[in-house]
C-alpha cells in the first residue's frame, strides 16, 4: 500500500502538469476522512512536496486549491499538525488569501480555519509583513457570509496578547464585527462573539469601547445580554456570558452590578447543569471560576443557594479530568471566604480526598487544579486542623516537590504557597514537615529566579519561625543564611513592589526570631551588628513606606526588650534615638506605639544602665516629646498607660 502512496507522491514532481494535477486530486480523495492514509502520506513526506507545488505551480489554480485542501485536512490530526507547523505551510497558505479568485480564497480560509482550531498553531504568521494576514481577513469579512464565518473563527484564535489586540483594534475590527450580528445562525454568531471575547480579555481600553459601541440602536453590551437568553443556542449563551465576564474582569462592569449578579452568574450556573452537553458544562465551570476568583462578594453571592454546589459537585463523580473542573470552581469559591469554605466542606465532606487523588494523578491539568483547590482550603485554620490534617495532604504535596525535579513554575508557585500555610504554628502538618528536609527545599526556593517563588519561601520561613524554639530558629537562619537575609533587607529593594514585599517578610521573620528575651539576647549576640545596621537603614532612610517602618519598629522593640547589650546598641546610636523620638509623634498609631514602647524599655528602672539611657534621651528632648504627647488628644489608651 505504501508503494502506491509513494508513487502518487513521486508524481507530484512529474514534468507533466496534468500528472501533477491528477496526483494532487488522488491524494486529496485518499486522505479526506481517512486518518490512516493521512498519517501514511505525511510520514512519506507529502507536505514538503505539496508546498513546493504551491510555490512553483502557483499559476495553476487547480493545484493550488487541491494542495491547500490537503494541508487543511492533514492539520486536523494532532500527530501531523506539529510536523506541518515546522515547515513554511502557514505563510504559503496565507498567501492564498491574496489570490484574485473566490475558490482559492475559500480553500485558504477553510484550511486556515482547520489549522487555527488547534492550540498548537501560532498566531504570529498572520501578523508578519505589517499584519498583512489579519488585515486581509478583516477586508474579507464584509464580502460574503461564508468569508465572514471562516475569517471570524480564525481571528478569534489569533488574538492572544495585548499587542495583537491593539493591532486588530486599530484596524477597526469592532465596527467590522458588529455588523455580523444581523445573522442569526450559530455558525455566524459563535465566532463573532469569540472575537469580541478575545478582544476584551484583560484589556480595559478595548472592553470599554466595546460596551459603548452601538449596533441597530442597541449597545453591544445590551446585545450580549440578550444573547444569554434561554431561547438562544446554548453555545451562543455561553459565549455571550464569556464576553460579559471578560468585560467585567477588565474592570469596565462593576462586579457587584445587577448585570453580573442577576444575569452573568445565573447564566453560567445554569450552563453547569448536568443535563447540558458536557463541553458546555466544562467551559461554563471554567469561566465561572475565572469570574469568581479574587472577588469575595461574588464568591459569597454564589453560595446563597445550593444550585451552584449541586451543579459543580457532580463533576467529582466522573473522571479525574472532570474533577479538575470542579477543583477550579471550588478553588475560586473558597479563595477568600471562611464561611464559603465551611459550607463547601459540609456539602462535600470527601472533597479533600478527591483533592489528594488529584495531586497523585499523572495528568498535569488534574494535578494543577487539585493544588489550586488545596491552596484555597489551606488558608483556613479550621480546615488545616481538620480535613487537611486527617487526609495528610502534606504527603502528596511533599512527594511532588521532592520527586519531580522539573515542576512547571506555575505549579511550583501554588505548592510553595501551600507549604507556607502548612507551616503555620496552628497547623498539625508543621511537625510532619520538619521531619523531612523542608528547610533544605526552602533554601533552594529562596534563590529561585521567579520573585514570587522567592517570596513564598521567605513567607514559609516567617511562618515557621513564629512560636518555634531556638533550635528551629537557628536551623531557619542556617537554611536561609544570614547573608541572604540581610541582603533582602537592603532598602534599595523598597523601590519595587516585589522588593518591598520581600523586605516585609524578612522583617516579619526577624521579628519572630527575636521574640522572647532569651532568644533575642542570643541572636543579638550572634548577629547584632547586621540586625542593627538593617533596622537603622530602614528607620532612618525610609521614604514614605509606613507599613515597612512599622514592622521595623516592632523588630526594634524586640531588640529593646532584650538585655543590656541590646539596649545599649540602640542607645549608643544618637541618630537612631532621634528618629525614635520623632516617631513618638507619628500619625500612624502602630509606629507611635512601638516608638513609645521602645523608649519605655530603654529607661525602665529595673534594667542596668537605665539612668544613663534616660539622661541621654532627655538631652535629645524626651521630656518635650512626652509633654507634647500628654497635651495632644489621642484615642489610644495604651499610649497613656506607658
């Protein structure tokens, strides 16, 4: 059989035009609808031969059309499309759009439609040569219904980043697309809505323009709302809800608006029902999780009735991939609200068992979804102490972290965040994790190239240090390394959001390490010089970062609460004392209270050297500062108690 296929391929380079035409037609008839023959022809090298024909026999309309059809047919198979995309097939097919012939254009559109149904197909070729491909597609859109159908479907899959969104926006795509709503068929409405969704995704500028654009006396926002009605095809309902969701997430529609609360959410909840087509259920559930994430009000609203829980819970009774869909929704629902976590846990008492199985699943999508769900539940004190402890969730988490040396960054970010929560003082899993080399693992994470993962490592160190004994605190500093800790406390990091957060967590760690007089004395004795240098820099040179300053003052208070050596390290620094006195009049209660407490600890009579420290502070104006505080109205009774 392969010899017959090879003979046809050989005929593609025949010197006879008629033989080349016949070969192309025979191959087309053989591969359409036959996966086995598609694979056989692809393995024998038909693709490069076809591309050669399309370039050198470009003036032969029949060869160009038939070759384009063959490539489009081959692209439907995932094991073949990857090979085709390694060639110049896409740019050559795109050239067919510029051919001055209806049949060639249709063949090119259909072929590109097949290619862009696959996530593997890159959008960049359509944006080459000053975006000639997408501009041509936009020109073809109004020409005929069939052109519109294919062009919109291609464009909806070729709008993948802000740059591409703006190119299409600048080419007036919104006004070109809106006229397509005159068609009532799903074939036209679905790709048109998909285009609008792709344009609005995470792009407030375009989303706002879409909402204000009118068509036939209605705004597009009103058009989208009307298309969520039950009398519309179910896929159209979903895509209309998708447009509205993306516009909401782009910040154009308020999440607490009547439209979102009474139209978008109920539509998506309804589409998740078990009696809908499976594809719609999954798509609606994923979109619902995107709408709900990071919005506590919507999460709580979603739980007002049991409809959503019932609709999502049925996914857990199917395959592991189905469970992944449920995990994403539960993750979004439980991200911020303890009330919601409790309600979900009561409705689905075996959810965490499903999550553990998901973490152990070899499918990455399932594993990621399970981890995402577990992260939301690990934020709950009650869940940490009950279901998460009962199901020993730390074991599958640690297994992934310990055994998989090539964890994708997005999964590592979630798992490291889970570790942070499992290391909290009230988490039963803390003791178990200390029996495995978790500190060694954190020492690697804290040097990770991704700042967010670095931050999670520091956060985990901080959580572990709270309430720990001195041995664990020593092990933490050994794992992190004092040099690394004090490097992260450099005030230059305050210039960036990531850096500021890292400084905050390092100060939190230091505050926990120095908690307790004996521990503070011990660590000041070992690292006192570096600790004071770091605190001094932040307190003296801090430029408007009051939250950082407050945390630094709390750390300094722990130093002041320690022994004589620590107190004298503060009192020997005149500039630092002046700063403390100034901060006693701060307009931020936390800073003011910490500054007053530091002074109180320094001058308290039972401590050696208190008199000398008091005299020094008086010389710097302590009495005037205290008098000023007494005569100033202040609502903080703790301040006057000092």
